C-alpha cells in the first residue's frame, strides 16, 4: 500500500501534490539531443512504480523527452495503475523536433496551432482524456509568437476540458506578469538546486506573492548532488548524454560542484540519510516552492531520495550548507536569505488524496 506523504496545494488549483514528484526526463532514453543515454523501459516503469508505491502522486514528463517516448512509457504506466492508484500527470508543449534529425535541437515553437497539435498528440500518447497540468516548456523564439498568444491557447484548452491546470516552465518574471494579466498562472517550473539558485532571486518570490505554485526541476543538479557521482562517472557517460555538454560537468565548475556535494556528506550522516535527500530537502525549505521534480532511472535510485520528504533540516544544517556554498564557490544565486524565516513550509495535508 502507498505510504502517506505530505502534500501542498499547487497554487490556486485543485491539485494537492506530494512534495516530490517523479521526473520522467531520463525515461525518454537516448538518441535525441538532450537524452541521458540508453534507458531500459522496464527499469523506467519499475522506477515509477516504486515512487508511486512510496506515495508519490504525480509524474512530470514532456512531449520532447525521447521525442514522444517518455509520454508513451508513462502511458503504459497509467494503463497499469488505474482508479485510486492513478497519479496526476503533468506534461509540456512548445518544443518541436525534426523527426529526420533527432540529434538536432528542438525549436521553441509556441504558436496556438502548434500547442493544440501537441496537446492532442500528448493526450494520445498518454492515453488520457485530460492532462492534469499542461505547461509551455519555454517561450517561443522561432516564430515571433508572443507569450500572450501562446497563453490564450492554453486558456482555451483548459476551457475545453482537455487540461485541468495550466502553467509554464523557464519563464522569467516579466513574461509571467504578461500572461498573469490574461489568466492566472497555476504553476511555474524553474530549475532550482544548491548549484543553480538563481530562481530564488526573482521568480520564486513572484510566484509566492501571486499564489502561483512552483515545482522545481533538477534539485540534484542532474545527478551531481548524489553520493555516487564522480569525475570518473562523467568519463563513463554515453556519448549522447546531454550532460557532457553542460558547463556544470566540465572544469572548473565540475570540481566546485563536487566539493559542495562532499560538504553535504556530514549533514546526511547527521540525519542518517542520503546526500540526495539533503539536496532535495533544501529546495523544499524555500517559501513559495510547492514541490520538487526528482528523476530516477531505477527503483533503487528512488529509494535513495525518497527520504527527502520527511527530512527536516535544522538551522544548523542550513547554516552549514550556506557556508559550504560560499566556501566552494559552487553555482550562483541566493544562499540563505529566503529561508531565514522558517525551516519548512507546512504541508497542505497529511496524506496524498487520489487524483
């Protein structure tokens, strides 16, 4: 039976989500521009099942992950878990790929017509009649479409009942203000971790002030903030693993990031938990954050981070973490100002309801 996990309300929507959700980016597998290398579908399904068995009640995916493959795998999962066991499903639109050249970067296309086509395709791949949270992956930069034009189509899809809540990913405050003037933004999905802290300076406070939910992605910085990460592991990555092109996985940032990871080890031992759990719990402390999207390529990886849900970091822990960030010089963004007012947001409920 699923474990009861704390939940928080996503903005002003009717979605009460567990404070961690399953991220299905790596589920898309390799062979595309931002893949994580080869991934076995059976292992992906086992990982998602393990997260749901622990009580997690939502999955975040996107059409572009594996060029549709991640949504197809999630669709298989949904056919296996129906009724009360069915999780919320969040997905995204706005990145259009060239099927003739899968290793080519997808274009940021968020025209109304494209958003509608992508929504219909996602509904089919997922095998659902309604998407619980539909998000624009990134603002359009290919067609001249304004964020207002894109957002009006999202509103229309919600009014038609094809999507339950609407949000955006990777939008800045100026863009959020423009679309909020048309219709409330249910959620924002920004990158946020101990290494990438920039969203805490503007976007997260804006969302908190405007009752927009925040689900952060890459809280473990694509695997760096885990016990098993090492320089040697980078050398063993598949040639098509997108992380090899990321500055965070290259000198000199790589060494600073690993030094920060090492500084989390004594804090994890203090709580008899994992570095992964500490890194995720740190993001959940910040006022305004509803939940964290956490990926896994195996069921065992889920077991490594699920402890973040119940981990309460102390003032001493947070002070030690802030000092480590400053000492190592890893990443960018605020280190502690936003968390000085409290150690953990109250959960909306003691147990996750069925979607």
